[in-house]
C-alpha cells in the first residue's frame, strides 16, 4: 500500500504489469523478493545486521520512488 493506504494496483487489475516491473527493478538492484498481485513480499535472511537491513530498505525506497513514476 502506498502512503495513502490504497494498494498500488487493485487485485487482478494490473494491465500495465506494474507489479512485474517493480519486481524487475528490485531484482536489477540485487533485492530478491516476490510480488503477488498488489503486494511485495519481503523476507530477509534470519541473520542480518541492522546495517544490512538499512541498505536493503534504501534499495526498496529507491525502487518505490521509481515506481511512483510508473503509476502517476
């Protein structure tokens, strides 16, 4: 969900393939995850430092900023 609390895309309604593109952008940046309809599933390793987590969340933030241009 975006800051407004609304999903990026409605369930089953992503004709532009935005979620697939977001997943692709994350993968390009080395962030391995899955997308499911209108959700991004994040499952960090069981052992991760606070610094590593901060780095990965920066990648997520950068990608979501890019995604804003896809839906806006």
